C-alpha cells in the first residue's frame, strides 16, 4: 500500500467514525432535549425524522452532481458542515438547534456515504480488495457506534437531569470533524478515472 492510499483510507475510517457517533446519538439527544428544554417525547422524536429525511432527500439528488464537484470536495463540504453545526450546538443550544444539527448530519452523511463508496473503488486494485475494505470500513462504523455510547455517557450528568453539560461533547465532535477535514484536505486523491461531461445540463443526469 502506498503512503497516499494509506492516508486516504485512514481519512475514510475517521469520516465514518465521526458520523457513526453523530447518527446514533439521536436517542440520547431526544432524551436530553426533553430534560433541558421541556419538549414532549412526541415532539422530541421529530429529531429522528430530521436525520432520516435529510439523508433520503439528499441521497436522491447527490448522484446527479457529486462527480461534478468531486468526491474529495464533497467529503470536505460534509465535514465542514458538521464541524460548524457541532460548534454551534453548545453555543446556541435549544431544540431548534438540535433539529438543525441532525438535518446537517443527515445531509452531510448522504454526501459522505456516496463519496466514500466511490472513493473505495478508486483506491482498491481489484474486486477482492474492494469487498475486503468495504467490509472493514462498515465494521469500523459499528466501532464508532459503540464508542459513541461511552463518549456521550461521559458528558451526561445523571445526577442532574437539567444539566446542559452534555452539550460540551459537541466541542469534541467538532474537533474530530475538523481533524478529519484536515487529514482529507492534505491527502491527494486521484479522481482522474472519473470522467464528467461538464457541458451536460445537470437535469440530464436524472435520465
């Protein structure tokens, strides 16, 4: 494995790790916004919808333009959005900001997922390596989910249900997102295999 591919693969692992934590934190956040902001259980549950709908909607449209902007740039945009949203979460606070956070996470994950899968095809040499790396990165996603439980539990104050100390976890997640951004930004990714007809109207990509 050359050094560039190693850095790309490490970047993809870190991307999936960050999003595994954020995507699977929705249950914890639903509980915390009920405690902190007096939101009912039924109202708080819409956070799940903000996450899932944004993934579904953006995933539908992403294939039509992602090769135009490039996989690396798409991932950088996604990481930048998430880093900013995570920074705003403890600063702004409130239920509305929680909705915005999960909309940002869902939108960004749609970009990340498509870009990661496509990038794997660029950095693997054959079908066997492709399948092996795909399985490994999906397993690493599960590691992120498991770590997420421990990370969030370390910031939640069980002795004081009204405490907003749990919001400080987003400074850590913003830091991880920024680290993933810097690693990817500084790593060359050859996308020359991807050919796009730049003169083609975007609407034609849906046909």
